[in-house]
C-alpha cells in the first residue's frame, strides 16, 4: 500500500547538520526515502514557539501514529508468544513493554536526545534527557519509520529494539506493582483492589489519564499516564508505598 506523504518544511532547521541524521539512519539500519520525515520526528513542540517562521509541524502527530504501531506490533507478538494468556494479562504485558520508562531507556540507548529540535528553555531544563520527551520521540521515530517504510520495516525495528528482549523487559516493568499490590492486599485483607478513572485531560491525540486504586471505597493511591494502563500501574506503585506501613480501614 502506497501512502502519500505531505513534505515537511524544515528549511529553518539547517542548524542541525545533515550528517547527524545520516548517522542516525546508519545506527538504526534504515535509509529513509524522505529524510524530512525523519527530521520531523525530532521537532518538539517547544521549538515552534521560538521559531514562528517554521512552516512544519511538531512531532506530536507522528507520536500518535507511532503509539498505535507499537501497540499492534507488540500485541501481535504477545498473542503469538503467550497462547494461553487471558486478555487482561496480555493487556498488562503490552502496557509494560511500551511504558514511558521502557521507551525512554531505548531512546537513551539510541541517543535520540541529541537529534531533538528544542526551545532554549526546554534545552536549559534538560529536555534532551527528559524521560517523557525521549519516550514520545521514540514513538515519533516509529511513526516516521512506518510512514516512510511501511509496517514490515517498522515491525523489524520494534522487534530489534523491544521484542528481542521482551521477557527481561517484562520482568523489570512497572506492571509488577499491580501484581505485588494484589498479593499484599490478598494477604493482609483477603480482598483485591479495583481501579477507576479519576480524570482525563488534553487533546484527543495526546490525552493524559489519572487512575485511582481502591480497596472497597478507600482510595489507596493514584497515578497518571498517557493511557489508562500506565496510569493504573503508577497508581498501584503509589499505593504500595502506603499499604505496607498503614493499616487500612475500608
């Protein structure tokens, strides 16, 4: 399937040497047909605030697309590798593999931060090593690969960076907080926690969520994330800090 791509105007980003993007392409083993598409994956929205004449877009649309590509590729892998796992477990595992911390670590390994176009303010506050920015940039990179090369090459990239090491990543992932919280509450109170959405905000393509974890009607902890699964995992982590030292009255 041929995808029509509107060229991205990057005429005012010439301060970023082209050799850096040639270096990146060599690093990831992908030669882009449309180099401007690759550059667009690294244009943080803060950059636009200081470059009013810039005619292109930030990387947020690519981030949205990359998030979806990651979801389908990782879902397919888990479905095939874990044929007896129920839907809920597969959902937890997928969330663990594409969580912010995992993607940010991959972004650090690929040194994605040094290719970013940032505002001076974002630069001065450590934007190139910011966990959220690196994770979002990794998603944007996946989105640009998908548009430029289509799904097969994007899947190979995800297999190489994430799925080749998926069992170890799962072992170290945040989803363990939910499992641990379940075990603690069962042992102490013979009850299981339940999760509920507290709030959501942001545009449709970049929503954020806050989830609460409850024991009965008692709020144990809350957490935020860019999807409900991640927010729930962070809520469980928050609750674990309190449950072990506080007697809960439901």
